[in-house]
C-alpha cells in the first residue's frame, strides 16, 4: 500500500512540475466558443481568433501581431507558475536566436487583475525577456479560455493558425524545433 501511495505522489509531483493548472480565470466570465476545448485537442489549422489587449508596457496589441512574422512561438504563462518562470531565460535566448521572420510572444494569463502586471514585469526583467508579453484582457481570456494548464505554447503562422499540436509544459527545445521545421517548409 505504501508503494502505491508513493507512486501516486510521484506521479502528481511530476505532473505539477510539467505544467501548472490555470486558475487565473476562476470567477471570471469567459464564456468563449472554445471554452470546451482542451489545449491538447486544438487541431492544426485552427485559428486563434480575435483579441485586443495591451502589452506589459501599455501598448495596444491585437491578433494582428502574428502577421508581422512568418511564425510565432506563442507562450502562455502565469506569474504563479514555477515551470513558466524557469523557462523564461531560455525563451529570451530563443527569441534572440530565431531568424528575422520568427518571433516569440508571451501571454500572461493571470493578469486580468492588474496587481499581477507589476509582478509579471519584474519576472520578465529578471529573466532578460525583451519579447512582447500581452496582458490577459477579457478578450484574451475569451480567446484562450480552453487553455487549462501553463505553460502552454502554440506555434502559429502569420494568420494566427495553429501549426501542429500545442506543447503543454516547459519545452523550449520543442518550441524551437517546431518553429524551425515550419520555417524550413516555407
């Protein structure tokens, strides 16, 4: 019995380290059409859709940001998520290594409450992050209501269409490989 209990605890710890549960929208009314989709079930070619928000610097951001590059590594993270924060220096390095026609963008999913914005800015600064990080406005929460764990990362084309399966859990090498494979096929 002790062995079974130890095995269950080990599995739970591994799952917790791989991805954090997204409770940022708890108590928020999101009600988007995609709220019944789990990120893992998001099919290739599905469009992320429309949203409007600001980045951590207060500049307006919409889904049009994807059109700036041929491929976007879209990392959804939270200020409460250890694996999200741990991978940020590597994501910052990836953003610097990507070719001119590729970009990394973050969405801080637990910033509908603006007190988390200062914490998100601090985390990004300490990790050396220079890529755009979007605040979770109501429309961002509606657009990404189906994301149930962070970090979750999507590879998107310039139209905001999902390329391949989302990557749930910290895996910067996986993001890099997926973006490079897509670019190689252009």
